[in-house]
C-alpha cells in the first residue's frame, strides 16, 4: 500500500508541475485514472480543482474521476 501511495504522490506532483510539459502532465493524469483507487479519485478531484492547470487537464481529471466512480472501485 505504501508503494502505491508513493506512486500516487509522484504522479500528483508531475500532474501539477507547470514546469513539466503538458504531455507528461496529461500522461500522469491518465495513470492516476488507471490506478482507480479511492485515493486516486481524491487526487484527481484535487487536480480538477487546481486553478493553475489548464482547462484541458482539469477536464481530463474530471473525466477520469467520473470513470472511477462509475466503475465502483
């Protein structure tokens, strides 16, 4: 569980770092959605609420969060 928690923290850091290319931030958001845990859902919702991210990235975070909710994981 700790390993997954560390992975989540790293992905959130990448997804919210505006100095990293948009492609890498989007990939990190996709990977968070693939994890599909409650913690990943919370991380995606936090990213969606981040005013510094561009709309496309916030919309992707919402989309991936919605997919986790629908899957019932």
